[in-house]
C-alpha cells in the first residue's frame, strides 16, 4: 500500500533531508491519522487535524534518549523519549511497519554515531520488545554531511538506488511520473 506523506511533514522537511520510512496509525476513531516519519536527521511525529491543521513534534537524533517499541500479536506501540524526559507515544501501529521503522531509526543513528547504538530485544510468548539507546557520543550532522554525500556518489550501486526509488514510490513519497523518469535514468546506468 503506498502512502502519501501528510502536509505537516512535507511543509517541514529540510531541502536536503531524506525520508527513510513513514508509518501511520493503523486504526483510529479520530478523523485524521497520526504519523511517525523517520528521516536521516530526526524523527517526526505528526498529528493531523481536520481542515488542513496539524501538530508536529520533531526530535533530532542528537536530542533522542531512547526508542521503545512493543510489538504484540496485532499491533505495536512506540515510545520515543527525548533527552529531557518528554515522551511521544503512538499506539495501535502496524506491527511489521513498526519493525521496519525501528530498523530505519537504528540505521540512521548508526550513520551519525561515533559508537554503534545499543539494542535490547526481548522476545515474549505473545509479544516482542525493542529498546534502542542512543550512543553517548554523536557526531554533529553538519560535520559529517559532506563526506557522506561524497561517499554515496562514489560507491552507491545503481541497483541499490533503484530499490530505494521503488520504496519511495511504494510509500507514496514520489509520484508515478517522477518514479518512471528516475527509474529509466537508473536503468541506463546498469
């Protein structure tokens, strides 16, 4: 199922910020869904309202303390804890998408961290828990931004780019026309 990102996310992304994964609340009695969006810089929580309104909370990875996910038989719950104790809670999230979002957060943190993130994983009879603790030392995003882009231009395989492009299309981040145009260019490089 492809998803269009909500207005609250699109209006608040930085020009060079990449969306790694996005999930929305599976079932809700509210008029509009809640979203958890993982980017290469931060985690965004968007609570959509009617008439185009929304509430957005952005947690840069430097201000993140831990991420907790409990995956049950049907749903999962996210708790994102900031350094100063504030929490964002999202319940009734799709369990498979929750796992993928957790992996995207882990990978994004590992990209900017001096040390790898620590993960606690507890498997129970009917559920599973994941806890990601942010490393104590994180390299500033502005310091590592240019070396990473240089590395990607040199080493990234066109097949990997094609896979990422398809994921963005499936999530609804890019339109069909844009997907087809970029796909053709990547296929020429293979």
